[in-house]
C-alpha cells in the first residue's frame, strides 16, 4: 500500500502540539509532504522537523491544494478560516481533518458539510477527547445500555486561571469566542457523543466578561493583555433535547472556583450514572445499597479502532482517521455531529446577546 500524502495548512501551536507529531507516529500509513503557513519560517521549520526530505513549503494554501498528489489535508488555522480552507481542500479532491471547532458559525459549518457531501471526500473534526481511555470505556458502557435512559448530563470545561495568552485566542474576530468555543466545545462534543443524542430543541445561555479587565491575575501563562481580551472569560448554557433530556454546559478560562475540570462529562441514567470527577466513576444501586465503581483504566483500551489501545488520544485519533481514508469507512467524528456542536455553541452566544432562549426547528 502506498502511503497517504498529507499536507499541513497552518503550522502553529495545534499543528506542532498535536497533528504533526501524531502523523509522524503513523509513518507506516502516511507522510507529510507539504506545509503551509502565512509565516514562512514556521512552515520551513515544520517541513524540516516533520516532513519528507523533499517536502514543499507554501505561504498560500491555494498553491498547496494545486498539488494533485496530496491525498489528505489537515487544517490547523484559526477558527475564522476553517470553512474557507476546508471547502477549498474538499473541492480540490482532498480528504480533510479540520481542527476543532468545526467553524466559527453554523453557516460556515453547513458549507463545509455540503462540500463534503458534494465532493464525496471525507471530513472529520479534531475532537481527540473522544479517544481517551475513560471516554472510550464510558461510550462502550452506554452502548451496552448499562446506564439506561440518559436524561440529565453536564458538560464541564472549567479552568480557574488558564487563559491562553498567545496566538489569536483572545481575538473574537478570528476565533468567534473564548472558552466556550475553545474548550467548551470539547466537553459538549464528549457529552453528546456518549449520550448519542444530537437533537437539541432549545438553548438558554449566558456569557461573562467579568475578570478579563483585571491585572495581577495569577494566570498560569502570565497576565493577559486586557485590551486584547475581547472574548468572554466564562460561558454557561442550558440545553433541552427533543426527547426531554437536558445538558448543562459550563466553560471558563478564568473563574473564581476551586473545582477545575476540562473536557469531562457527567451522565445520569435510569439504571446508573457516570462522571469523570477524578477519573471515571460509575454509580448505581446493588444489593439495595448505593455503590460506586472506579474502573482500572490501565488494564487496556477499548476496541473502537484498529491500532494500539494504549496510545495517546491524539495518536488514536490520527490512526483511526487515516484508516478511515484508506479503508473508505466513516471516521469516528462525523461532520454532522460536529455541526450539531456548532449549532449549540452559536445558540448559547445568541441567547447571551439577546437575553432570550433559542429554539431549533
């Protein structure tokens, strides 16, 4: 089998921290042959570190997409450009892995899904938290029916003082928002996926910009620039699904709380419950008594994919994505699912601005 030829568009933090190392670990399946970034030095550095010896470097993604030998493109740019680049790549006959969130707006996400359907190329979104050992085990437990009917859930993405101070994270124009669209999106995706419920009916949301103007913040990455902090510092949403189930979503980069949890979920079902507070816990009643069970996650993985069950979430995500392209199967993260996440996030922002609930058709 010939290796898949991969192009990287955007050679910044998420590409260096996740996508390119994961792809390098899948050298049997793929090789990185092209790198693009508006800062040429970043693309050149990435090519030397991760690329094949004759890897090409670009500053214009449109030039990269002209290479007909490229099979797969990873889009690792700010949220605002996800749609434009992904649609262009799909139309250039490339399969696309786009970093989360799917897009800045629902309109853009719909364009991406439409392009994937129209071209017949595969599209997936980078929600790697699905591939953690606790997430995979919880998914298998739910699919076996061990929790029963899940009717209440919480999606948690709470940081006390962990505001990203680099790149464009604080820029609403580039990103579309702050912690809600950055880390809340992971918690919401994880919750919807484990519940297997993608039919929202109504959303109420509120965002806050309460701590962004403070100084001497205790932020783990150093004080943020108050003038650049144009997004919310925390956001909360209440989601009612069509079947009556509810989800509480909470997200923050800066919040006066002792409880810190990022990309976790809590599920309450008719037979049992589950949460990720300090590891995965299952709670239920046995022998007429309340029982709490903490599975040993070091005992091996769950067979959701073909590969090393003990790899990192990023490695597993990358492996199953490449195998989906090679075998012409669906990736674990479907674009339709990611679109629902974007719909809910946008509804929370809209509700916060209008002070009114948002209803879905």
